[in-house]
């Protein structure tokens, strides 16, 4: 997709919020600098989902970092996508992995990582981390290294 407003469905149009998990709202546009390696980071401090057992709300900051290839995620569509988890019931670890896999399907990035910093419930904080590096490239090695050396804040 190009960056032209006419081809993006969410940007510049009335916002409609999905009440159910909906990866179809994600949109991508062409990376204007595919020859460069660079980081794109999204910090999403108002993520909400439901505990699949109790139905109680869970709150988190979702951190998404990626090195794009030819496509990039459009930020408003990402906001709408993350909002679609609001009434969705999944464990913290599942949410982080689902988000990462949906973004891989959308963009096919060189590298991506997703962290969930969930607000403690019952005295326990859960901070799942998932990452991916394109197979057969240095980004696969990078993903392996980042996984083995992961610590919150790195």
C-alpha cells in the first residue's frame, strides 16, 4: 500500500471501534527507506483485555519494536486493532504472541518484538516478551540473542 490517504481506510476517517478481536483493521503502507535498518517503536499504555477465566479486566502497556522491510503498520489502524482486545479473553502471554504474529502477517518485518507490561493482579506482575527475526538472516540471530539476554528495559 502507498501512504496516500485514499488507500488507507482508518487514517483521516471517522473512527469505528470493533467490540471484538479484529486483526482485519490493521493496515500497512510502504516503507520509504527500505534500504536502511532502523527501529520503529510503539508504546501503547492503555491496552485492556479480559481474563479468560474470570472475565475481569487486565490492563497493560504494550511495547512494540520492529525493523521494517517493505511495509510498515499504520498507527491509527494499530490503535483500533489493540482496542479490539478490550472484550477479548486471553492470557497475557497469548495476547503478546497474537499481536506479534498478526503484525508479522501484515508487514513481514525484518525483526519484531512485543512486550506486555501488565498491571499486577493478585500480587503478581506478568511481563511477557515475544520476538521474531526473519529466518536465514542476521535478524534471526538477533532474535535469538535478544531472547537469551532479555530483561525488561533492554
